[in-house]
C-alpha cells in the first residue's frame, strides 16, 4: 500500500526561550487526539530539548541516519526513530553535540522526505539560529509556525526575520504569540505588535496557560495536551492548539484531494 504524503511543520523563532519545544510537544499531543501519526524531529542538534523533555531511552539519532545513509548502510527509516506512544515517534538529536558539525545538511532534506511518507504529520523543533541546517529545514517544510513573546527584543528580531521572508517571497508561515511563556511581560498591545511586525498574528496562547510546575512534566516525560484534565482546565488554549492542528490537517486533506 502506498501511503499518502504527510505534512511537515517547523516550529521556529527569532530568539530562544519563547517556548518552541513545549509548543512542539503540545501540538504533537493535539495531533494524537485527532488520530494523526506524528514524528517529532529534534533539530536542536547541540542541545536536544525535545529529546530531554520526552525522557525516553534511545539508541539511534539523526546523526546515525546521516552516517548510515552516507556510508550505504541505510535500510529502513524506522530503524532510527524512538517510540513515545502508539501515535508519536521521535527522531532524536545527536547524543554528543560534537556530532552536529558532522551532519551534512543535504541529508536533512533526505530525512524530511523519508519522514513524510511514514507519518501524517512531521513536527520539527529547532533552535533559533539561521544556520545551514535550519535553513535547509525552513526551505523544505510545508509550513512554518513562528513562536514569539511579548518582549521588545523578540519583537525586534521577529520583525527582521519576517523582512527576510518577505524579501525571499516566502509566505508559508503563521505566527503564534505565546503569552504563556512569561505571563508578566505585557509590554505591547496586540494592535501595536501587528503594526510593528506589519503582519497578522494568527494564534495566541494566553497567560493562563503558564504552568509553574512545567518542570515536573519534563522530568516525567509527559506531554501536557495528553493529560485528561487539559481540555477543561485550559479550554481556551486547548482550542487554540486544536485550531493550529486543524488548519494544518485541513490543508493536507485538500492537497491530497487535488492530487
């Protein structure tokens, strides 16, 4: 049976510390709720936030995929992923950050191409640096979700990033304002931020979604959106995440129907 081509989404930002990794995990949980098979690729090659947060033992990483592919040892993409549950798999970042420099970026594109024929949704978590690896990801994914906060430096950097995308005539992105990352930063109104960015802000996570015990979830390898109480306790933000997943799934179905 030929599997339908899935969709890829990169979660990116203009600076660190805006909640990309937790957002990626929360989206993975939402996609599981709507019965989509998900792969999370941890492209933070030097730090591996996703790998740490999911707290699962693993043997193979994206480095092993690249090394095997480069040396004609590659056989099956599934040999490199780690199972989180029945719906979510992980392609971990290298165990040793020194291996990151040994990953030829051309194999990142190959890994993405392999992944979208094994999964309904491929989520790629990155760091915020516009290096060669991340540029390859940004150039090859279907969609990009920019995560930002209500912070002057973040706003300045996001404005510059959007300018680059406009110059490149790339418009396959949407912006998520993450007020849950630091609920005490309320420097600008939504109206002001839109004017500064010269862009729509498509989704917003509220400050009520701020979790003081987030470290407990990380230590136990739990995904917040898979917790039974989540839809009721954080109904507004759960709906926002569901909206992001729904928009992406709808686009995927429409494209498959056209084909």
